[in-house]
């Protein structure tokens, strides 16, 4: 029984519950008889650990909460499809930590050119490890480890193991106070949140929406409602800048990030401000090395005379993509998070890792805002704040979030994406993957600011400039040669603009 669980095993159960997700067909909603046949080559102790953990709350997975796992359906001799998030190889009981489908997952090694060295439903592909090294690994199909676009899950906030699971894990699976929000209801039969119109009779709720007053909104606005005035909306974007390994401060990419900030300082015409996409450190959670690494970053940044506005990355929480920092969140206040808030955001008068920065034309012809989303400090309060901010009018709206839309392991990626897509914005600016990549739509990944590269583009940065026709033109530069790596243009509403 869950109530008889020895306390010494609880952390292990939480680790397996919060970090192991299973690829599955789209489940029929609300049918608890649906099971996932987990194909795995996990070591026996990890298999037992997973089964132990999922037995605690109606055997539900906190992400795909409509499905259950039974020991009868577990086949340890078939396909490896366990989507285990990782930061480095030590997080993987078997195999290596590799880049797959825009995020980091454990995978089995394989040999180049082989077709039968991988389990069924995986393929041997060239990819990268967290230190930027090339490696061949058995990678799951695209989308196998990402969350489905399931409208029945949006109201939960994708916040394991909190708001996404609205029941307690005690004996009998008794229902706690409604953990859903946005008017959704808690379904006691499987611990999930559902819209009130779709929830079955056994649900409780609905819960109340979180609302934001003008005073609350101003607390997340360094301008306190007064925009910074500019002649023209020009700005720079700098990506991930962490060292290759945890606590490896001696290998911090100081030379690369210093050169990037020097290049930006020399831009003509001058760029008045810059935004960054997160991951400035790679440290143990006590934050000791994070403090030293942030000092190196900020020293390089000081070469640039304009203002700089920072997004929070997963490495400003614990380092894991699935981490969620904050007072009432699963990872709490880590030393890294505390150091980042004190050394970076507090100096700009900010008390939360999510905020909005306003700009406006001196002649009154346009307004702009940079909305910084903290996907690794996600809760219902931030969700309500984001909705409230996006309801306010602005000519240009740029969303800064560390993880791209494909990195759905982060608690705030999917819910913030849904909120964003329900509003008007110009461009989503992301990092996390150590590449430069523009998807041809309304999302650009700028993660090549010094962290180990995982793509073809060299280290560099992006400069955005406002054109006379009102369109924004984005140019990606190589940090050494200043050669143009790519360029694209968007109108204020996010539609594609022609490049002259």
C-alpha cells in the first residue's frame, strides 16, 4: 500500500515518477483500462523502481495521466522507448545522455552505418552529447518523447508532480483540494484536470482563476508601466553560454562570450539593448560554481554599453530540463536559482524570473514588449500573468523562453505555448538547443552563445533591426568572421516579410 512506503525510498519513487515518461499511442480519454506496453532494456533495478513509483497514485504517469502501467504489460526484452530526461551520462542507468528531438534523453549507443544494432522502433543516428561531442545512439522516432497536443491536459499546467496531478498519493487515492486552475475540475478517478464541460461526475471543482491587478503586473515590469523610448527598434539576441560539464568553471567559454559582446559593442548603427535566452551556468545545485560562472558572464557582458535583459534557463534551476524552481514548486529554491536571481535579475529591480520589458517609439508610431517566460519556474500564477500581459495591446510582441516548443519536458513549455498561440505575437525567441535555427514560422532558436555546439552553425549572435516599412529583419552572424549565417524578416503580426 502507498501508505506503507518506507520514507527512505520516497525520493527514489519521486525521481522515477517525475523523470520517466513512456512513449505511447494517443490514449482514449478517461479510460483507465488503457495501458502502456513499455518496451525497455532498462536494468532490473530501474524497472522495479519505475513500477514501485507509478503504483503510488492510481498508477498514473504525471504527464500522460490518462494511461496506466501494469507489471503484466512490461516487456523488458523488447524495444527501448523509455523517455528518460537527463543532463549527463550519470543520469542514465544504461546508455548515454544525447540530444534527441530537441531535448536531452538517455539512449543506447550504436555503431555508424548499422541497421540492426538498435532495438525495434529506434534508429542509429549521429547526434551530440551534452559536452558537444559527436556520438551515434539509438534514437526514438520524432515526437515519441514529447507531449501530445492534448487539449484535455492544458489546464493542468504540465507541472509534475503538482498541479498536473490533483489528487494525493495516500492510501485509497483520496482527493485533495482542487489542484487545477482556469476553471478546470479535478477528476478523482485518475488524478487529472479536465475542462468543467468534459469532466465526469466524479470530479470536484471548478477552481477559481488567478487574476492579476495593475499593481501586480507592475511588479513584473522593470519600467513600472513607463516604456523605454527608442528612435528605432533594434536589438541583439545571445544564446546559451554554459561550460561543457558541471562545475567546470575553468572551461567556461569566456573567450567566446567576450568576443560576442565585443562584436555587439562594435555594431553600427549601435544596438541599444540585448536579450539573452538562458543557461549561463552549469553548476551543482548549491550554486557555488554558478556564482563564479555568472561573474565571468557578467564581466564579458559589461563590454556592451546597452541594457541587457535575461531569460531563465533550466541550468538556472537544477540543470535538468524537467526541473521547476520556485517557492511552491517541486525543486524549490536551489542555490543556483537564488544566485541567478540575486546577481542578475534583482539588480534590475525584479523579484520573479518572468517579467515584461516595454519599449516605444519616441515619435509615438509604435510600441514593443519583450515578455520573458520562465518555463523552469512555472506555476498557475505565471500562467495567469502571461495571459493578462498578452491581453494588453502592443505593435510588436517578442516572447523569450529558454526551451523551444519541441522541448516539452520543461514544465512551462506546453502551457505557455498554448497561451501564446491563443494571442498575437511577432516571434518566439528560444535557446536550450546549442544551435542557430529558424523554423520559417514564428520561432527562432539562438543557443550558440558559447555552450557546446550541437548543430552546424558556429558560435554567434543575432541582430534584429526595424526597417522603414515596419518589418523586423533578423541577421545571424558568425562571432569570429562576422559572416552572415542566415537572415529572415517578419511583419509585426509575425507573418513573413520579403528580404530586399
